[in-house]
């Protein structure tokens, strides 16, 4: 079943617009967050984390946990929208690939969230604290890279479909 061209273009435009929003009104816990906003939010919290001393790590951990939680919540809504409205546009095989990337991102978000949540700063010696901090940094870095790659993949596909729809006169 093909989506009407008007609806298809509206869906594509919405997803692309979500990918391009600037971080002006980022929400720690909102109803929607696009991939780029999520990446920027987590990058800001992550840079504070990497540059913090052991004494500042408790506050930075809490800030990073808020950012990761907002990322999980926002991208869950964003992914849900895509999984609901993109199947008629993407077809079965591209949707399988998209859902696979969403599942991969969800797993990475949970790993990152768990590594931050499980960090017990008050009860670790310096060597273990450095090891745990490095693990958190690696998990967050991997998550950010995955989200950015995913957004890039989607944008290529969406722009190709949009161009096809606009240049074919509709369906």
C-alpha cells in the first residue's frame, strides 16, 4: 500500500526537520527529541564528564545521567514515530534495516545508562574510578557515533525518496 504523495512528503519533511533542529529549546525530559538534539545534549554532558576531576565527578555523573535519560526518552518517541509512519515509504527491507538500527541504538543507550547508573564514585579507589570513568566515556562515545551514523543513513534515504516523490509528480 503506497502512501499518498502529500502525506509521504509531510512525513519525510517532519523526520528531516527533526534531524535538523538546532539545540535552542532542548528539553531534559520532553515528548520528542530528534537525533541531532540528542547527540548535542549528550555531547555537552560528555565533555563536562571527560574534563572533570574526581571531586567534581558526582555532579557530572548526575548531569550525564539526566542527559542519557532524556536521550532515551526522546529517541524512544522519535523512533516510535518513524516506525509508525515510515513503513509505507521505506518498504519491508529498508524498514527491517531501520528497526535494526533503532534496536542497536536502544541497546547502546541502555549500556551507557547502566554504566553511568552503576558508577559508585564514593566507594571506588582512584584506580578503579579511572577505569570506570574510561568505560563510561567509551560507552557514551560509541553511543554518540551510532546516533550520528543512524541519522546520516536516514537522511540519505529520506532525501532520495523525497526527490523521487517531488520529481515524479506524486505517487
